[in-house]
C-alpha cells in the first residue's frame, strides 16, 4: 500500500474517532463500551464527558453503580430500584427542549442575529447489567424513548460479569441474550483493554512463547483484582480502544487506538503508531536484531570478513553449464575428473 494511502487511512480513522468523542453531527446515537474487570471504561467515559463539557453539551449521568455525582456531570439520576418505564420518563424529562417565548405582537423589522445552537445532551449509563438482567427484551423500547436528534447515549456493559437469568414471564426462550441485542442496537462499539496487557502479549508473541492470561481466563480461584498502580511505567499506562463504527450504509469501520493516561483530551494515537507497537520495536534486549537479521546469542552465528570473502569466491557446481557454449549445448553438464576419481567403463557405456 502506498505511504500516501496509509497516511490518508490513519487520518481518516483519527478524525472519525474525534467525531464520535465530540458528538458531532449525531455520529452515533447509541455508543456501547465493553469493559472487563481488568480494564474499566472510566478513562474513555471521562474523555467523553470532558469533550462534552468543552462543546457545552449537557451531561446526564444515570447511575446504577456510582455512589457520588462526578464533578463534570450536570444532572445525576439514581436509577437503582426504578422500572425501565419510570427511568426512561425521568431521563426524557431532562432532555425536553424548553418552549420558546412567543414573539411580540408588533415586532419592528430589525437585523436578525445568529441562530442559537440547540442544546445537545450526552446520556451516560454507567452499568447496563441491571437492565440486562431484569428486562432485556425492553432495552429497544427503553433506548427509543430517550434517544432524540440532540441526545446521544453512552452505555457501559461489563462483559465478564455474569448476569442473572431473566424471569420466564419477561420473555420467551427464543429471545437473544442481552449482549447480542446490545451489539445489534449499538451504532458504535468500543472494546477497552489494558495497554500493559497488550504489550505483554506482544512481547510474548515476539519471543514465540504463550501469551499470559488475566482475569477470568487465568482460571484461578479467589478474588479477582484488576491492574494496580505501579505495575506499569508511563509508556505502558494507557487504554487500548478497539473501535467498531457502523455506518448507515451497513459498512463497518474498525480500528485500534491508544488513549494515554492524561488529564487533557485529545491524547489519542493509533495502536500501530505507538512506540511499543511499531514495526522496528524490540521488546527484549536478548532478542534484538543486530542489523543483519541475526539474533544475538551466547555464540556467534555470523560470518567474519574472511569467511564472507571466501563465500563470495566459491563457484557453484555446473556453473559453466548455465551459459550458452554454442550450437545448442547450453544444457550440457561439464565435469572435470579429479585425481581421486575412478573412471568406470561400464558407466560410460550406460
């Protein structure tokens, strides 16, 4: 692929992510974030809220697991114990646009000022597990009631948290599970993972050893503890974002990014452009390349200057047969008998 095409694709992917994070042009009415116990979706949610505050959008936080109101949130709604119908009605009441005042009866013609920008809303749902367990079949109606042209939903789903089976009266046995339904409804899906774990898996792949496992995949009994501070340095402190954007045409755009651990927004790069994931990145000093495609070991696998010159001066067997001798004898095999060769008359007859 030409470098210009690659640069265009990288720029297009970054611009698309910036558009999703900034809620421009209603890029994604329903954005789903899939996180795990090993990597929380909090850094990405914080990036959404920071950009929403910069764009002067009203942030409505629907809390199922959060106790205190975040500092950058305008409206905080406690959703625990409420029915989906009551919760959606309360959320929709905060997103209702106020009625404009009626015009004066005799308005004198005057220069019209700029049209005010309509208020945008970002609705954040910190945990979809309660709704997915109690009423998974009501999720489409719940989202349809609160999604408007000016309101976008950002919902978090814990992919490794087991859900309670729904009640038999809530639906039938042929209904899809909640995660399948959410993936079908979402217009943008973000899967977050730890950059430290991605680097460790890449390091294991470069050394041809099995990749380590974390969380539930370890198969260990006891309490699962996520990543702790101090386990990684500044270069590996970040979040890997696997983006899947569904366009209206049905085509999906997939790309991986790295969100650095910083307070300022916009510190996002492509995963392929990260220093630890570049093509010339080395993960272990014992396996570094010496410039000639050879591996550093305890013994030398290279050639000395004398050995390299001797190798270049070697004439391959039957080298003269590759040139045209004349008269169509280019395929003739030329062999010079040595002093130690034993000539056999029977072989010559054959």
